[in-house]
């Protein structure tokens, strides 16, 4: 499995072996570099920085008086090794190795950090002042405060130090700075001697000014330039001291324009990739020396401190300076600034004009500044300068310079300013824009009372145009077909020619100010406005805005070169290729691709009231005035940062617990909140470093966090994941390999496979159990339905037995009686009539049985009336006297229960008439808590066996018992041969009686 370390490893060796191909341009002023300072007083460090280096993984390391710090461009992190600790918190020297190691020189020993493991060298103790690696790859150190006599120079051999001393030709007991020249000689600085040494050869040079510096600080810094010159710096001033150079073994002081090297207290020396010498002083800040010229940068200009301790140049060309007060970085920017620090007469640059002779004129307050070559000069007040403030500038077709000064217009030639004669009132006004038409008339827009457009010919005003006929213009441009164009203050464009004015509104924004226009050779017009880039062609006006890809709409000024349009806008300097503009003109909805140089690239855009806002010099450089300073960019010499940034994953924070990156990080079960901190080691513009990351196993596509350096997850399930992150530098160069690591979230017991299997099995068992339960319910339901059918069939059987069959049986008895006396016609007729009545009754009973399937048998709630009818219908079975008694008040009853009670009583009444042979029948009905029905006779009784088991083929008693059981009633049959038969049915009131509204309200 490819680990984080192996993924990044391919980049590390490349980054270490590649020397800095980019460095701060020595042709610029130090003040023109992008500068940033991190100060101790801001809480960045807890001790003064003293050493800087960059390791192969891309991190910058800062050694301080109080520990070691690691820097990624955004965060300074105190470093504490995982194993062991440094023997001293004071760090005085650092060196990075190609294998990713970091050599650390502390106040008491040498240490080495490799792959997170710290090794302290136990021998050759002392303060380690310098660490270098020679051309053979050998690591050398110098030391002071030595407690033995083995020598001040030591080399690393395996895991020990081998030192060189007096026996090897190195006489000083202590040593400080150490460098190697192109011949492989080591130069060793000590208190009062400079030693050139190599194995078997040693030469000592004694600077004259250090004769009495034995055992005291003397030579503090050494450096070697490409021509072999050895530069030496002491922290003392005077003859033979300060900054000295050794040329062919001879000491020579350095003297430059305005600088005497012997007056410098030197603390550090450094030669950058351009062979420029940087000098760090004890109390005067930084000096840069190149080609015999020196320039200073100190705390007055923003340096963190004036006491410099070290220099370093990283792989992207950034220059780092360590002072006793903090850390500073310097880097080139594409957009340069010229201000009073670089020689302008003041920081009120109103206009800029690049003339055809390569002179760049700058309209300033109190002077007319100009560049010729690399020299900046000024025509100031008192030197034939006729006013206080330069407004607008213009160069006509003859090369003469027209200058607006205060309230007048002048022509500058041969070192003199000639005033243009005014119009009607003798004064032109404050000139804000100038142009020249094809007839060589000079037109000037002048602010005054009133604001007017004037035409000048032969250096005299010939015509004045003002409102309302002529709108106020902010910018002017000549039309190649005659006349002039105006960019209007109240919005839009206008063309004036042959005494006729045409106006062209711009965009949908109310009154977009058109601050500058350019009329191109084909007659088309482009303009800078507060609503975007305005373009006019063939009578059509369009505006390029943020909807078409511009980063912002407010454009202050613009320039055109051979391939691009440059916009000096609110959000920076924007380059738009002409091809992109043509694409947009063909399709107004098209989105253009632009390149933006913002504040991190040196751009400081702002608008100015006077023209020209911008100008292009013959060498291709673009110049912009912003009312305070002048800025310039050279499109032909733009360099890009082509170093892809190394990417590192720094830590994983899972539920507030930190984990170091490893090939496989194991996280505990139920991990919820996961934060992954990553970084990219690009120090040019860390704020522009962009990232993409992807969590394989979770993210389907790459995530775009922009410049954020953390990834967050809170919904990860147990499993193994791979996190990948890539990054690009400030110029969009991507490190596509990036960094990656694997981590695993362990499952909780209820997230394991066996638990899942158990859940599946349990689910199957539950499904099976549910199925079985459902089948049982279905079986019960079917059984209930079958039982219900059977009960209904049984009920029908009872109905047929108790009514229809009884009537049929009575009909049969009548027919049998008629047949026995068939010879008696009268008896026969009476029997047939009786049979007809009985058959009619059978029909009625059959219909009643059918109706009972749909409705209640007893249509009313009066059981007493129903029983009376039953006695009357049964009298033909035998002569019996019937009596009725009703106790209590009638109550509403359930129809089904009422029908069953009726059938039980009806069967008891019929049985008495048919079988009892008695003379008296009593029927009693009692309404109370329960309902009771009693039927008694004084007949012969019922055989006990028949009363208990019923009679074969007869179902009357069985039906009564079934009906009573069905309605939850209690059936009692008491019979004897002497006292007759008594049938009693008692039904609980909760079953038989219905609650009425009246009952419910009680």
C-alpha cells in the first residue's frame, strides 16, 4: 500500500536538488518587493529567531532562542519531537539534507531530525554556530564554548563527530561562520583570524582591525560570490573592520556610493541566486549590494527589526530575513510601484504619459516627474515650473508635450513651458483630458465656470463648447475618420464631428461614468466605466460585466497592447485576450477567461481625475496612475511560479482527539466528527494556494474547498477510507500527486458483520414467526367463519324445527285424522279445512324463517305480546288455560338476543301444549337487573333421560340449550310427573338490554 510518505517522496528529492531558479530581481528597489513581517510582539515566536532553512518536504524551519518552529506559509507551529527532546532550547544554526533530514545546532550540541526521530550527538559538545554540507556531501559544523581541545571544526562521520584543531592547522579554539568556496576550501571565521582550510592545507589571515579581539567576537559572517571573492563581516567598525572583501588573499574594504563598509556592524552575509550580496547589520537593518551600488531597508521601511541574524532563500525565490524582532520575507511582484520612496517628488501622481522617445512623464503635485532609462528626475517649482499641480498630459503628432498645470494649458519644449492663450475670459480652466484630431486640432476638456470643451489651433483657443449643447466629458479620443470621441461623466459615449454631436447610452446601469476611452485604428471604441468594459462598434454598444466573466464591474482605466486589453479595475489589474473579446462581441452572453493581478501581485488600483490614467511605453511596459503612486507591469517579462507545491497532511482530529498521519490510522468505533488538517508548502502567495480533496469510499467527486486547509466529515460509517488532497500554487500549477493516507473506523459491536448476520437471521425468524402467527389467525378466522356458518345452519335448523316442521307435523296429524274417517264427508271436510289453515301457517312460518335471515323475528320490543301470540297459535295443539304475568318495565333489547329468548320461550310454550297433557300454562316475564322468562305447566312432566339428553330425532330441547348458550343465558328445566314442567331462562342485563340516551345521561 502506497503511504503518504512514499507518495510525496518523488517530489522531495526534486525540490531539494533544484536550486532556486527564481529570486528577487536585483534591478528593483527593495521597497518594490512584496514584503511581509511576522513579529515577536504579535505572539508568533517566544524568542528571537536566529536561523532559517527549508527541508525537502517543503516546510520552512525557524530556530529561535526559545525553541524550533515549523512554518507552512500560514501557521507557525512549535516543534516537539515524538521521541526524546533537544538538549537546549536555543537554536543557532540549521541545515536541511536531501534525504529529508534536518540538522539542528543548539547551544550545547548537534542534533538530527529524520522521519520524526530525533538523534542527539553526544560528543563534541559546544554551541553550534554554523552547519554546512560541502560539495562531497559531508556535513561540517563550527562550534564555540568548547569544553575540550579537539578543535572548533568538526565533520559528521556516521553517528559521531570528528573534529579538527591545532594539529590539523586550525589554531583558534572557537569558530563562528563557515563557508565553502568553488575550489572546495573551507573558510572559518573566528575572533581575530580567518582560516582557509582543507585536509592537509591551512592558511590563516588576520584582519588588521582584529588584533586585540582574541577570545572575543570578531568575524561574524562570511560569504562567497561567484567570482571567488570572500566577503567578511565583523560586528565592529573602524579601519579594517565592518564589511571587508578578500580578493586574491588581500583584504580590501568595500566602498560604494554613500556607503563605507568599514562603518557597518555586520551580523550576517548572504549571496542570493542572482549573485547579489545581502548584508545584515547589528543595528542598521539590511543592505543590498550589487555592481558597486548599495541600498538599505530598515525598520523605518517596515523591517521587523534592525538587528539581523540570518538570511535564507527558499526554492521559490523568496528571500527570508531573521531579525531579533521577527521574520521577514521579500518576493518579486509583477506589478511594480513607484512612490516617493523610489524617487517621486510626492505621492500625488495624477497622470502618466509614456512618450515616443521612451520618456515616461508623471504629473505630480509641485513637479513634473519623468523617467529616462532607469533614472527618475523632476521639474520642480522654481525651475521654470509655472504652477503647483500638474493635471493632464498629452503628446501631439510632432512629439511636443502638452501639460495641464493648475488652471492653464501649456506646451513644454526645450526646457520651457509656453502657455496657451485662453478663450473669451482669458482662462481655459483645469484641464482634465487632451486629444488631437486628424486635422491636428488639439481638444481639451477644461473644468471651470462653465466646464467646456475647447479647440486649440496654433496654440490658441479657437472654439469653446459647453453645456447644454456639449455634455461634460471625462476622457477624449480622436476618431481616425475625423472628429473626436468623448467618455461622458453622466454615462455613455458621444462623438463630435462636423459640428454634430451623437450620443450612445451605455448598459443598464444609471449614469455609468466612462473614465477613459481608446479609439482603435478600425474606428471602434473601448472604454473604462463604472459599469464594466464599454465597447462601441458600427453603432452598437455593449458592456462586458461580471455576468461575462469580469471579476468586478468598476473599471478605472484601460490599455491595449498587441494581444490583450488591460483593465485597471477595483479588484486589480485584469488581462483579457483580444480573442476572448472577439468571442464576447460575437455572442453577448459568452463568458470570457481573464487573468487577474490583485493586491498580492502588487496591484493598488484607484481612479484619478486627470488624463491619461494609463499609458504604454515603446518597450511594452504598461503604466498606471492612481492619484497617489505610479504602477507598471511588463507583459513581456512576466515570470510564473512553476514549482508545484509539496502537499502534506498534518494531523487528523477525530472527536477532539489528535492523530498523526500514518500509513493506516485506526479510529475508534462511533467516531462522529472528523477533521483532517492539510497544507501546501508554497510561500510566494500562500493566500492563493487552492486545494482539492477526495475521500475515497465516501466522496464521488473531488471537493473544492478553495483556500481552506481543513476537511470535515461527520457521517462516516465503519470501514476503510483513503483521503487524497492536491494543491496548486499562486500561478495555478497543480501538484497532481499530492498527499494521501488511509484510515479505518472500527465498527461498534452492533455494526459488526456477525451482528448484521444475527440481525438478518433474527429478522428471518421474526418474519417466519409473523407468517406462522398470520396463518394461525387466518385459520382461526376461517374456523370462526365456518363456525359462524355452522351456527347459522344450526339456527336455521332450530327455526325450521320450532316453527315450520312443527306446523308440518300438525298438518300431518290433521291429514292422518281425516284419512282414518275418510268415509265421513263432514269430518273429512272439516279436516281438509283444518289442513288448509295449517299449511297456510306453514307458509307463513317458512317466510318468517327466511325473513329472520335478514331481519329480527320479533319486530317490536314487546316480548309479552309475542308470547301471547305464541299461546294463541299453540292452542290447537291442546286445550290449556294460559296466564301471563309481567314484572318491571319493558326495556330496549338487542334484536338478536330478543329473538333467541323468544324462540326459547316459544319452544317451551309449544312443548307444553303438545306434550304436557296439562290443563294450565303460566308464562312469566320479569324485567330487572337481568331478564327472566318462566314457562310452567301442570302436565305429566318430561322423562329425565329426555330432559338431559334429548329424544332421538327431536331437536327442541337441544335447540333451546344452544340458543341459551349463544346469548350467555342460563337455561333451567325442572320436571316431575306430579308437578309438571318448569322452563326458566335468565339472561344478564348487560347482554340483553341496550343503553338508551336517557340511561347514558344518568
